[in-house]
C-alpha cells in the first residue's frame, strides 16, 4: 500500500510537471511562431517601403542630372546669341551633343512663343509645341520645371519614326485588372526637363530634353541592381521594379512565364483605384504576373500634381517564407530541447522529493495503527526537512491531545449522566409540584372570595400571585424540556400574527403602546405548528412591552424573500434596549435582565428552540436607549414532505 501511494504521487507529480512543460512549450512555441511571423511580415513591409524610397531617389536622381546639364547649357552665351541670330546649325550640333551625352531621346529648342527652332533628331522646325505640359509651364511662369510627364504621340511623330515607335506598347489582358477597350498605347511616359533661356534678362526661348520610358528598362534594372543586388531564389529574381503609365507596365524587370519582360501587362484594379485615382501609397502582398510579392506602389506625379504613372518595387514573398520557416524550425527545436532537459531535471527532483514522502507515508500508517512514538529522522534543512520536523511536532501534539481528549471525554460522560439524571429529576419534581400548586391556587382563590374586604385579602392575593408565578416557572421548565412532535398545518403567518396581536392589544401591559403592523400581502402559506408560532410572537411582543414601561411603539413586519425562498419576521420596539455584553446570553436558559420576580429567563430560550426546530435563524440588534430589533428568517416549507426532508437532514 505504501509503495502504491508513493508511486501514485510520483506519477501525478510527473504528469503535472510534464503537462506544465508541454503546455508552456506549446504555448511559447505558438506565441513565438506568431511573433516570428508577425515580425517577419512587418520587416517585409518595412523593407519594401524603404526599397521604394530608394527607387524613388534613384529615379529622381536621373531627373536632377538632366536638369543640371540643361540649366548649364541655357546659361551659355553663345547659345543665347545663336538663338537670337537663328543660327540653327550651331544649335542643332549642340542639341545632338547633349542628346548623346545625356542618353536621352529628344533635345529641342523653342523660341519665346513655343515654336521649334531646332531639333536634335531631324531638320524640321517651326511647329508649335506650346501645348506640351512642361513647355506650357515654362512659357507661363518663366521658370524651369522637371519631372515626369506624358508626351503625346503627335509630338513624337515629329521627331521621326524611330522615336515614335519606341512609345508603342501592345496591351496584354491581365487577371484582376480593370476592363479597358484599348489594345495599345502610343503616348509616352517620359522624364522631361524644360529650362527657360534668358539674354540680358529677356526671355528668348526654351531648351527641353525628354527620355522616353516606354520599353526602356535602364532605370528599373539600375534600381534592381542597386537595391536587390541581383539576388535570386529558385531561379527567380528576389526583387523587381516597374514603372507604369497609368495602369500599363511600360518598363519592368518582372518576367512572364516565358521569361520575357511583362511589358504591356496591366495593374490590378484595386491598386489602380488606390494609387492612380486617389493618389495614395499602397503596400501589401500582391500577385504580380505569376508570383506573390510583398509589394509597394507609389504614384508618379506630373508638375501639376496629377498622377500619371506608378513606381513599383516588390520582394518575392518566398524569401520571407524561407526566413519564417527557418526561424520557426530553430525556435521549435530550441523549445523541444529545453522541454526535454526540463523533464529530465523534473524526474531527478521527483526522486529527491518522493523519498521523504515515502517515509512520511510509512510513519503516518504507523500513527494510524496507534503508535504515537513514531518519529522521522530529519536529514535536510529545506522545506522537506521542515515538513518532517512539523510532522514530529504534530505526532507529539496528537499524543498530548489524545490524552487530554480521553480525560475530557470521561468527564463529559460523567457530566452528561449527571445532567440527564438532573433533567429527569427536574421534570419529575415539576410534575409533582404542579399538582399541589394547583390545589394551593384553587383553595387560595376560594378563600379570597370568602375573605374579601378583610385583613387577609391582601395576603391571599400575594399567595395567588406567587403561586401563579411558580406555575409559570414549572410550565416553562416543562416546555423547555419537552420534545413533542409538532402539529404541522398549512397556515398563513400574517393571520397568526393578527390573531396574537388582537389579543395583546387588550392586555394591560399594552395600554400605552402603539402596535404597528407592516405585513407583506405576498407572503405565501407555509406548513408550521400554529401554537408554537404564536408562542414565538407572543414571547417577543411581551418582552418588547416589558422594555417599554413608559410606552412606545411595537412594530411587526413580514417579508417574502424571493431570492432564497424564505419568510422574514421583524419584531422591533422603541424600548430601553439591551446592553452589548448581554446580547450573546439572552437565549441562554434562565438568563434574564428583568427585575426579580418579573421573568423566568426561559421565554427567549423556548423561542430560540422553536425557531431552530423549523431550521430558521433569529438575529438581534439593539442599542441602549434606542430599542431592539429581532429578525427571524424561516425557509419556506410548502408541505409536510419538505418538513420531513428537513428532519432527515437535521
């Protein structure tokens, strides 16, 4: 038995520790994985947004470089003189030189009205380009402008077939894109710079340069090389970049399944609405052509702040999936290793703990068999050692208490036998006294009638009064000692209270007392002994009257408690009150605070016994000079069967 219990304790402790280790391991793994995933995803979006800012910087650097060069040219005096002299040969040679040096597609010079003076691409001139956004801006404001714009196909045609053909892109239908009717685009998304030319503070013309971005992948490839370092994963580029005209990819290093660039494919309608129509930044996981990317899209604005294109960068989601997978495996492996070590340490500690427990169990069995001389040897000074020490103290205490208990039990048995004998004697004496008291009362009453208005009348009245008091004492002793079966009947406590108070209103003790009744009409009927209940109310009311010799108010309330299905009866008076030191004694037999000869001290004891018979409670609250409140609570007994059930659980 000893070994079985020890084994059970060890098994339960092991299972408990193992459960805690497994639960904490699983919980920490779950939280760790979620944290890793959240951190990786958060890092992914932070990374792609930073990469987008880098791409935007590279893009704008290209624009700034061209702007600085053309500003320098506009300040050359011989260029200004050539414009004034209409020296087209000098101007064209310079435009060709700039075109070659900057690697741009168009370099033109206009007069102060926006008409072409010279082109780098051909000899045509004289046509009006004042409807070009940037040329129009410079003509109006006389200041330089730079940035991204859309150049119409009609202006590209003037530059020659080789230039115009660069802008043409066939549109490729793409899933999740908005529905479009066009099949190709001819207008060009461009990097454009327009610089005003002044001579002696007089505006004389404009020099402007254009780099067509349609089908030109130099910028996006430079972004990919500088930002993503040509990193690959599974044969795929980890990072990609794209420039859109409206929602069409005009230059990109995103690949189609056949390995060619996805030029002409369309942007999803969701991103188009956010970035182009609303002009806002968009970042999220997105399916780009044929793979999932952590993507970011930023609107490209023209000089008037209108979105004309989009700059995009994206990082292959698979890269972050690999990071999450690797981090998750490492975390799970570390957690599992820690759990195994924890279980091993737990088994070792269990063996250390179980050994003294077995000793305690064995010693306990010895004590059960009555051997109080058992003591455990204390081997350590830790909690287990202290447990053994307290066990030894407990055995010594049990041994001492057992000895005292035996002595007290013997004394209580003797005392009980004495009290039982005394009770039987008191009951017998009460019965024997009751008969002569009746005779004394009878003959005294007869003598009183015969000797009225004589010298013996007052003495006879004293004899009758004291005989009645003796009879009340005998009756209370018999009531207190009696254990009769109550006569349970269905009745309403409000009716019983009314009956008792109706009689008491005519009693001499109540001639200067106001009786106030606050009876709850919702109080239901219950099963109770009517006479015993009346005795309770009568005793409390008479005590209240005795406490108000100069008069006062007696209040009797009833209340039905729906919450716990019980009935409360509150009897309160405005009398002299009860001293605090007497409150815990008022229900003791023969205890009374009344004057000698005015009480037996059994009324409240009998009341207390009746209330407890019905499993009720009585509480008292009193303040000297402010009166007393008795609160009685009965559980609602609705039938005799319920009373029987109470009797069984008594």
